[in-house]
C-alpha cells in the first residue's frame, strides 16, 4: 500500500487419506529413523529436525510445536485453536501424542523433518475415525536433491552483498525457494527472519483465508457484500472511485485486493471474515509466527496505538510455497490467486528489474517506511518463490528491492 501509498506443481501434492497400517508399513520400509524418529544425529546430506511441523490434508492442516508442546487442528469442519498437549512425546525426529478436545480425539505421529510422511487419526463420538496421512511441511523444507541444491547456495553470498551494502539506509531481508526442482527445491535466505511492517503483503494471507473457505464450500465468490461509504479509504485501489453503497461480489473484492492492491476491498474482506482472528489463525496453523494482522489498511488511529501488521521473508515464502504446492488451497484456488498476482498493476519493483517479458506473479507492499515485493518468477523450468522486504525510506527501498530481484534473476536465468 502506497499512501502517496504449467509447472511441476500442477498436480496435487497434498496429503491423502490412507489406512494407518499402510502408514506404518511405509515408515518401516523407510528404515528405523523414519519408523520411530530415532537414529543418529543429522550428518552430511541428512536434513536436521525442526521444532515445528505441519501436516496438510484436503481441507485442513494439523500443526505441532515441540517447543511449547502445542498442536492445532484447523480444517473445514472446525478449529481447535492452539491447544496444549503436555504429554506430547518427542521421539528423536518425530512428535507423537493423543489429545482429546471437546470430545474429539486426535492421535498423531508427525515427523520433524520436512517431506517425511506423518499421520493423524481424528475420532469423533459416534463416527468412524478419519485417517489422514501425507508428507509434512517444515520451514525451510529440506532439499529433495542436496547435490542440485548446492548450486543455489552461491546466490546467498550475492544477495548478502546487496543487503550489507544498503543496511545503513534500508535494512532488508530476502528468502528464495526453488519450486522447479532444478535446484532440488533448495531454499536460501539472508535475514530471513527480518520482521518489518507487512504493508500490503499481508493481503496475501487475507486472500488465502478467503479462498480456503471457498474450497471448503463455506462461501462462494459469487456472493455479494454490501460496501458502504464508511468502508471507503484512500491509498491504492480502484473501489474508492466508485459510488456507494453498492453490493460487490467476493470475486471482485478478491481480484481488486491483489490486482490493484485495493485497500477498501481488503478492509471489506477483513470484515467479511469476521476480523483479524481467522487470518492470524491461518498463519498460526502453518507455524508462521512472525506474521500478524493487527489493523485495517489506512487505520491511522490503530497505527498510533501501536497496532501494526508484520511479516518476514521466511513466512512469506512459507505461504507462497504452500500455495504453489496446493497444500493450503486446492489447485483451482491456487491458480486463481496466482492469476491475480500475474495481473498486478503495480509493477515498479520486481517486473521493472527484470528483462521485458519475464513472467512473474507478485504482490507489492508500500509504506513511507517500507518497500516490499514478493511472489513467483514463472520462468519455465526455473520457477522460484521470492520475498524481498525492506524498511527505511520507500524511495531507496524500492531500489534495494530491484537490486535483489535482479540478483536472483541473474543467477537462475544464467543456468548456474
């Protein structure tokens, strides 16, 4: 918001329902470390265990945090919230437990190494247990091919040179994840936990939460929402120039929120979703703890009270990766969101830094003291997710983003 502001993953790669016996056989076949979470400590080529992971399945996620011994089940049929499981067992490289909440029992075995299979059994009173299984997600995920992943590592030094050179004026963070497999799905970052004001980048979480509900069959994008003059704010966007009150479809609100970074549309969607809670629950369910939505756009009173939206490059790429892999949205909703991002009209950063015609899908974020651009480079066979976040004066921040964006492009386009 400036107030003055197809591809390898086209197939479903989310979790599937399988009998628990099959999960056990898969784990045993993979060897002792996969079966019981034990084995030696990580060595060369062996990805480290994380303290948190989440299991995607059609319509929802189940996340664990071993640091706080908490879990969260969030799906089309309900949300437990972040619940304590003091009896959680951390056995080597897996988290295991059985927890009953409001009469429903959740039995889980979730590896703490990304891409390994985990399972969840949900048992409700009077109903047959629901058995869910699939590859878990950690951030960052381990590379699928460490040898190929090493070819992306030199990019880190090149990005650090830009970040260090501009740190005095515009502190910055950047995270890049290979989506094509060319670099073994490797992720690299410089200041990946850097946490500036999110600006309009937070609109991605708003859209994902809306589309998640569409996937659940809870809402339709054809549904209309009454927009009144009191909803209208300035800054970026097109709705502010129309006549109100009028009924606007959810589809147009969603489209405008991304394509025009429309502040009015985004604020209306926040209200439609019943406030900040559901958006923050989405981030929490994927263990994206540096991200928070705490105020509406152009709410200067809230900003003066210290209520602010924040995120980090790592959290942004975590969300982008989950969208790309259809782990949090269905392929249809994923494609719709990426289409909106491809048509964004604010193109002075990532697109301006790349040669004409390079396909990108992105979302900007602008404030007087922040400049961001995040999204996807859609270069066939070299697709990557990127997040460039800065703080400091927006004018120089724009240039930092362009330099970072070009640095990534030069590495992946040169065939290194």
